[in-house]
């Protein structure tokens, strides 16, 4: 099943649950969304010499919480900042690649690398680092080849974080 189809299923389940005003239904829909949305599609990553399987989680909230010293308030703040700022930086990166502006490719990728670092996601952070280096070396076409997978991973991460936040709001 394509990631887009999964997203549509998740959106439909959430809309049904919200329309029915059923908190248990919404919770089930969000749990289902988590199982689909935080899983990365199988990708052949030859640079790192490994294949990520479809059941490998893209993001582990518990690991991030542990990395932040168990501070749940800080975790919420980090997630909120990421959800607010990362889309802007991703859009700037996409535009810089499209326009061939290597310096902006470098700075936008560097910023995203740092944001991903706070969330404890080394695989995606490494891809941001590769894009950053390509910008530094004026290799915008190389950055353009990495951008689609990077965008897909970050988009999946947005969905996973939003789902995790929604589940935490429904806790007693």
C-alpha cells in the first residue's frame, strides 16, 4: 500500500471518529494511524549499506523522551517547535533545490539536521547532513536526488508526531 493511500485511510478513520464523537473510536483510529504512519516504506539505502524494512519505526517517542532526560514537558515543546518550524525549513530547502541556490540548500538542510537531532532520528538526520554537504559543495543536483526520500521521511515524521500528540491529549 502506498504511503498516500495509508494517509487517506488514516484521515478517513479520524474524520469518522470525530464525526461520531467517539473518543474510543478516535483513539483506535489514532493507534491505527500510528502503526501505519510512523513506519517507513522499504527503501534500499545503498549509501548506508542496509535495507530499511517496512516494520522499522521511523520515530520512537520513548527514545526521544529518554534522550531528553524523561522531561515530558520538554518533549512536548520539542515536538511543537518541530511541527511549527520544520515545514518552513523543508519548504525553503525544496525552493532552494528548485532554484539551484546551493548556500540556502546548505543552511536549510543544516537547520533540519539539528531539529531532527533533537528528536533522536539519526537516519533522517544523516540524510539532512548529506544534503547539507551537497549544498556546501555546490552540488544542488545531488541534493535534488536525495530530496524526495528526505521529504517523504520528514512528512511521515510530521504525521507520527501529530498522531502521538493526539494520543497524549486523549489520555486520562
